[in-house]
C-alpha cells in the first residue's frame, strides 16, 4: 500500500511539472516597444523600397531570432527619450553614450559607429581641428537634442539650433552659418535626397560607438537586453549584419 502511495505521489509531481512546462510554453512573449526618431539612413520614418533603416533592420532581425515581436513608432528625439525614461517605451532604436544617460538607460552591446564632425560652407576655412574648442569663432548650427549639441553646449560654444538635418542643410547652403556640426552619414544621406549637388567640405573630429538603449523600469528588461545582445552576436557571425549595411551603401 505504501509503495502504491509513493508511485501515485511521484506521478502527481511529474504531471504537475509537465503541466507547468506546458503553461510556460503557451505563455506568449510580450512584444518589445521601441521609440525611434528619424535618423536616416539609420532610422527612416517613410521607408523607400522597403528600406526601414539600418538600425531598424538590425533590430527586427535580432528579435526575430528570439521570436519576440517588435512594436516601434517614430517621435521627436526628446519625446522618444522621455518615453523610455518613464518606461512607457522599452527602448530607443539607437543612442550614443553620454554620462547623463547612465542612470536612466541600460546599454546594449555596440551596434555601430557614428562619424561626427563639421561641414563647412563654401569659402570657410578651418585650420587645426582636434576638439570642438577649435570651432570657436565660427557661426555654427546643430540639431537640438543630439549628443553633438550637448558637446558644444558643454564647451560653452553658442550654436543655432535646428529641428533636423534637413534644416541644417538649408542653413549651410544658404550660408546662414559658417558650418554645421553633425553626424557624417546622416547629413550626407540628407544631402543625397535633397536633389542638390555641390562640393561638401567635411572634417571629421571623432567616431563614436552607438547602442540600443533600454529603460531600467520594466522588470523583464534584462531578459530583453540579453536576447538582443545574443541576437546581435549571431547576425554578426552569420553575415546578416554586413548585408544590412551593404544595402544602404
């Protein structure tokens, strides 16, 4: 009788574990919510020929590997940051490192590199260029909210603020400023789609890594961040990462 009771007891435990496993397996993985800001060719709000942008293509490929759906929407940069800070969105579709963000965000592994520097108007000369302090004396413009904007502010350099790189381009072409301080690939993409040509004098200052940044509010954000980093390593290894970049060159 005792042996029979033990068998029944063990069977009950095994059955319970199996049901628990099935229950977890049937639980849908919640979608990750990402806040993006227009930043072509990295994030394109109005896709052309199906190209959503380098970072968005990378993000979708990564989460497809873990079976997690991605919900993303476009917002002005400062609005996107506020959504992630408050936990209303899980992460930003891309951001650079800045000390101010350390307490607010968790960073993914490095996604890529952004070259940043200055585009000079025709006839404007710039000698030594080893820091933003060498831009003193020039009439400068940059996009408000970008990390490059913060760098100029911290150096005490007054700048004309714009809402985006399209406005920066107009300011430079109309010689309303001597130079614009921005990210090379974004500005060149804007120029290429403006329908205007001409010589561009670009001086690089530095190239910085950028990341996917996540809010520290959601309780499962470490799990999501782990999935992303594993997926990023996978697509680098299998060649998908390089194919995505090549599609935008």
